[in-house]
């Protein structure tokens, strides 16, 4: 699954899609990959729901910040 998401990320970034739409799709795929890595490879899938929620919130917050900076950059 991670390889498929990585290939999709490369395909979207090289497709020449609109700047904001392309950034949104790439960052959404990065968030999915990040959550997958954290839950599966770092072993947090068996962790309490509070920890999974905090980590998921952190990943979403980080990608939202990256998207906001990209959107602001596109507007300037």
C-alpha cells in the first residue's frame, strides 16, 4: 500500500495539476502514508485510543500547516 501511495504521489506531482489542487492531493497522500507508518511500523495500532488520536491529530495538523503555507504561497 505504501508503494502504491508513493507512486501516486510522484504521478500527481509530475502531472502538472493545478498548484493548489496538486498540493492538496500530495499532502493528503502524505498524511495517509504518515498515519499508516505510525500505526503499523511504530506499533501504535495496539496502543490506547488516546495515543492513536493524539498521533493522528498531530499528523493531520502537520499536513494542514503545510497545506496552509502552500496555499498562502500560491496566493502571494
